[in-house]
C-alpha cells in the first residue's frame, strides 16, 4: 500500500527529527516543493538555520526557526506520513473503503474507535475495540461518500451514543421522534425555555414544504411547539428542563 503523505507547517523540532532520520518525512520548500536539508544551526542569529535546497541547481539559504527564508519569499514545509496528522474524532477508512471508523485517540490502541462500520454494514459502538490495534498506517482519511455511509448508519441506530456522535463529530443534531396517538397524555410548551404543561394530544400539523410537524394541537385546540410523552417524563411537569432521552 502506497503511503499517503500530508504537508504541514514547518516545526523546528519535528524538522530536526526528520533530518536525522528519527521520524519519517521530508523537509521541502513551499516554492517548487524541493527537498531541503538543515546542515547547520546558529542559535545566535535571527535566521539560525542554514539549509541546502536540492533543486536543479543546488542552493543554500538561511531560514528562521519558523521556516521563513532570509533572502527570498520562500518558506519551509514538512511532508509527513498522513497518519501522523490524524486527530481524535476524525473519520478514517481502509484502502478499499470497506471499513470506516471514528478515531478515538484516548483509547488503548492507535486505531481505537468510538464507532465503526464494516463491509456488511454492521455498526459497532463499544468501548475497548480497535480497527487494527496499532497499525494506524493502514488507514487514511475517509472520503465524503464513506463518511456519509457512517452518518446513515448512526442515524439508523437506536444506540444513545449514535445520536451523541452525530452531533459531536458531524455537527448533526437528530431531533427526537415520538409516536403520538389521539388522547395520549403529553407534556407541551411553546418555546424551549418555557415550563412544561400537561395536556391531551390531538394531532400534528405538518409543514407542506418539508412534510415535518411544526405544531402540535392538543386539548381545546391549543397549539404547541414542543410535545413529549407524559409517561417517563413526569418529573418535568412545571419545569423548564429538557428530557434526557
């Protein structure tokens, strides 16, 4: 599998480790993406780094500790393996896109995940699992279509964490869906910061544009913006609190 790389801003300590072969990567110039090599460091100077640039005509220049050239508008960058840039909560996939997961950098392994989706469409949300233990180099950033597959699986899941992960990692807040029948005992309120009142459900008034309910009609023809079942939420009556589920 060809190793994917990512270009990141210059960092002196990382560059030194690349320069001596301690970590994988390359120092390159912003212009021309030419390979660069730090050959000398003089900490008494404003531009302490003497860098050899391996282009068609090999040249050298002094650079600051932040990677800016002294005598030109050029700048140093770092090319590193893509997997070294992965952050907590990013969506990754294997080479053929058959295994997709949300990376958990706080887990036991380098490929620990919050949720994963395999080639059979099975969603797993469980602590302590990993895609392939510490073989993080086997994975890449997921494509948009791969991300959407995981989003769809999370939306279809009844696990409480699925809704949490949709909001936390994708910015998607799924509204709770309730199945009401006429004369069901319900709690209702006008706005999200108002107190809950008790009533009897009559019907949903559906928006003709998107087919979603936008008002709830209850006893005596009263209209409400929010409606939840009374059973299981009895403690909310008269409060402004939100239901836990």
